[in-house]
C-alpha cells in the first residue's frame, strides 16, 4: 500500500521523543512492504522532499521562517503552547500548510495516517478529494488539549466521530476518545513499541555518559514540566537522602523544559545539590544509554497517555516505579515489572523507590518480567507495525481488523 503519514514532528528537525517514535513506526511499515510518504512541517535546512530510510519526506512550508516556531525544538507543540500561548495563532497556518502538502502527496495513495489529533484536520482535504480513509493515532497530549476547553471539545468530538479509524496508544486514551465522540466500533488501542536489543551494559553505559560506575541511580526521562510530577520526585528524593542506608543513591532527570531553573532551585533548597541532577535536553538516540545506566526508572506523572519511556525502560530491562495514572497500568504490572503508587504522594513514591533500591534480587526479577511482558503483549515496534497493517487493510478493503482492542 501507499501510505501518507502526517506528523507535526520528525527527528530531522525536532529534538522530540514523539518524532523518534513516528520514525521507528515508519521504518517498520517500510519493512512490511508499504510505500510511505511522511508529511511534516518544513525544515529549512533540508530539501522539501528528501529520503529517510526509504520513506519520502515532504516538508510543508506555511509561513516565513521567522514566524514558524510552533513545531520546532524540544517538546513540540504542547510544550510551546504552554510557554507561549499566543503561538496558537500559528496553528491554522500550520494545518493549512500540512493539508496542502498532504493533498499533493496523496495522489495514488491508499490511506492517510495522521499522528496527533489535529493533524487529522490537515488530512481532511485529501480525504474528500481523493476519497481516502483516514486513521489517526492519539498520543495523549492531543486529547488533553482537546479536553481543555468547550470549543476544542466540540471540534475534536466532531472530528473523531467523522474519522474512519482512531488508534489511541492506550486503553485509557481509547475510552477518553470515545467519550469525546469517537465511534467505539472504529476505535482500537495500538501501543507504540519498544526496542529490545543493542543496549550497553550498566557499567559501559555509565562510562559512556561519564557517570560513577558504582552507586545506585534513579532515572527520569521526559519533558521537565509540572504534569510530570517533578516536584513530587524532588520531595521523594529528599526523603531518601535522609536515610543513611541510601547515601549512595543519585537521581538524574533527562529532558528539557523552561521550568528546569525553578526545579533546580527547589532541589537546592531541599539540600539535593549533590544528589539530584538535571541534564537538560539530550538527543533521543542517547536515551537508551541513560536507561541502561540506571538501576530504577521513575515516572511520577500526574497524567499520562501510554508513556513510551516506560516501554523503553522495559526494553532495556529496568525495574520501574510509576504513578497509577492514564495508560501506565497497561504497562506496569504492580509487583511484576515494577511498583505503582498514587500520584501526588511523595511518601509512597519514596517508599517504593527505597524498596527497590534495597532489594537487587527484586529488581532482577522485575527486569526479566518487563521483557517478558513486551513479548507477551506484542509491545515491540514490529508488533505495532503489524497491527497498523491490519487496520490499514480493514480501512481500505474491509478485511477483519482483529481483536487489537484487547492490547494496551
């Protein structure tokens, strides 16, 4: 099939985890024999149409470069809108630019696959003009934006109801999409996948990253923003730092965000200057080494879709402590591959971290269970691409889409 993939971020220009996930999905679709054209916002450092991994990449120019800011850099659109609300004025131009390029790219195509809810608006002209089905992948931040205000809820609800297929990355998001307006019979949860091979050992990763080889390390990876519960993690870290038996434990937070200086000040005020470190933005291809270097991966979020960082931690083989929010319980089996705690509860978070840090045999058991769950639940990039292939064939020709709704 000829597939047109629409996305607001792609790794060539965006230091954003979602862009890397789109790229991995595209590469697996190519391996299944699909022909893929990616439509993404323009990168003035690249030609409008280039080849990456066998996919044609078409860049949509929609404003003079000095006014084009929204999709670029760390965190993409959600982070930029929080930091600069007036950039919402750029959204109609971005959608129009993507729509025009998608219309051009869709000549001879079989299906359009939009990544992120509002890129489905950009697929609409091609859907009407070419009579092509549209599948949208929902990643969490898009639904959160849609749910934030009544006008957005109205637009999102009508859009979801009209789409041919909706593929949220978790069951939690699938339920929210249906409540917003998506048709249950055309909504399938399709998790992103994880890599499972090619990681360095813990010791080699620490040497590569110039970390102490000895000592225990707790890692966070993600946007350093309030919804990720960074303040809760700092509170939990201060509780652990007060315990003599955990004197060698260090915390590393990998990710960018405008709030880092505020959180660094909070950490210093809690006496964690030598215990807790913010790295700032790091390239996505460096994240597996950080995962391999840690002893426990921690995600203290207040809200989540289906967090890819947990999948990556499972792929590397690391025990996990995370909050019981959104799609996290779809991935973390309590007492299996990790421990789940309530959000907004630093004492519970500290106790769970302390328990895992103190029991290496438990960590080893959880590491093995995490990898086992990836295979059992089909949470690999190959399985994700196969599931998309099933949905493509159903939307194009009406073949059986299978029972993917049972997967995370």
